[in-house]
C-alpha cells in the first residue's frame, strides 16, 4: 500500500472556527492524559539549550 497524503481537518478550518477550537482542546486533553508534556519536560531538563525538531507531525 502506498502512502496516502490528505489534508487534515485542522489544516482546512479557520483558526477561530468552533470545530477547530474544539479539536485543539481535545488534543490538549489527550496529550495531558498520555503524559506527553511531562515526558518532554523530563527529557529537556538539563538539555543545555538543545533544540527540538518535530518531524512527521502532519
């Protein structure tokens, strides 16, 4: 199966669209529940000014 590239809902909606606002809120909740912020903070602690690059984020 080949790669399928399609636009995402958040890419198509205006920033202040109610559905976009709701989707971003849900993403923050999911990231919080999964501990993503805590994990990243722990990895960056003492990193001494290193940069973070987000690859393949969509």
